[in-house]
C-alpha cells in the first residue's frame, strides 16, 4: 500500500486528527527504535521506523489513545 493510502486510512482510524496521528507515529517509531517489536505480520527489516508505525496504525494493530 502506498504511503498516501496508509496515511488516509490511519487518519480515518483517528477521526481525521492529523496532530494525533503525527504524535502517535512519532512515539511509536521511537518505541520501535528502542527495541519494541513490530505488530506487523511482514518482514520490516528494510522499513523505516515511521513507516512501520504508520502501517501499524492504519491496519489497526496499534490502538491510539487520546489520553497521556
């Protein structure tokens, strides 16, 4: 899936809140960079952390909370 499609799906999952999406991708990418396992069922070894995070959110593998 293209980045634009992933972004659109992720935004739909977050009620089109682009600031929440940016924050969620950043925090999740940082967690992955620090050793958190990916929730995706594909080989992510050649993917960037932010791309992994965006795809996880778009596919509903990661639940993003409005709280803390």
